[in-house]
């Protein structure tokens, strides 16, 4: 059902079984996927592509131009995957010529008052809690969870299956499968509970723990640790992903807290 009190541009594409409540604005070139529900006072701006069965709450603004002085009017997009929920007053800005798009994956939850800046790339099943602020060019892997009021500086990267505590400043890259917290943001263990919930076996989780023990608890620098892990630990997809993430990090990965950690068994 599309309310007659909504403003839908004639050049917008609206899929089947879409619900658009009163006072929604959908601009030229926007695309709304089948079964999506857009609540009152949401704004879907130019060049925004929303997937199927999404739920967009009041006050959300998707597809505004970047808050970047280098933006020169280039034709860029916002792309939202299927089954994603975007809560009240979330803002997702279009990309710039760096990536030409800002992407939020499928089955994500963006809680109220989040900001997703230009050229951010979020994977699938990502949860961003209330008032999280992502600067431009941030990349987040699948199943990552970021606690409320955290903030990530531009170009930072957050690996898949991470859990990051609320209220933290993300100023270093966060490798996959870990928990991070404290101030400054530090490694505080492997996200074992999250991995169990997603079907990782105890053996897989122990393998991940062993990798991070060498990175954070053996007194090795990052190069020494990654070289040892490459040569001495058994091959696995998780090992490959962790090493690739660390070696490609331009900002450098977070460190272990001076207060120490409790190493899981």
C-alpha cells in the first residue's frame, strides 16, 4: 500500500507489495525492493537502492550527498541489501569517486541515530547499535557487532564476527573473530560466544584462540607473530582470513590492553 500523502517521484522504481506510509519522500532514481516497508517521514533520496523486505523507520534519510568537501557532484549510490532494518533517524550517505557507492549488506540492523558516511562498506548480518558513528571509507565484515555510541575514524577496517564494546573509539583496524573494548580500544579476547552461536565448532574456536595467543600473548611483534602462524600452525580458512586482514592493514591493528586480558580456554 502506498499512501496518497507520500511523495513518490515518477522516475522512482517501486517493487511489488511495498508499503509506503504518509509523508515519506522517494526521490528520482530511487529503487525500492519488493515487500519493503517504509514508515512515515523517512526520506529515500536520489540513487538509493533498497533491497527486498527491508524495514525503514521514521526519520531515516538514505542517499544524501556526502559530507565531504571533495565531493563534486559525481553520480554515486547507496545500496541497501535485503531484509535489513534501518531504525529511527539513521543517515546513510552516498559514496564519492573513491568507491562510487556506500553499501549496507543484507540482514543488517542499524539502530537509531547511526550515521554511515560516504564509501562505507558493511557486510551481511552486521549489527550497529544506537548512535554509532562511522566516518568515511570504513569497512565492516559479516556478522560484526558494534556497541552503542562507538565511533570509527575514516578508513578503519573491522573484521568479520567481531564484537566491539559500546562507547569506544575505533582508531585502529580490528581483526576478525575478536572482542575489543576499553580505552584505548584493545584486544580483550576471541568472540567465542558469538562464534558458537554461528555454528563454529569448539575445535575451530580453539584454533582461532591459538592464532591470537601468538599475536597478542607471546611477546612477539606483529611480523614475528604472523610469520610464526604462517609456518607453524595448521592451515584453515580462519587462519588465512586473519593473516590476510593483518597484512593488508594500512592503519595497523589494535594492541592488547596494558591491563592484560583473560585468555579463554
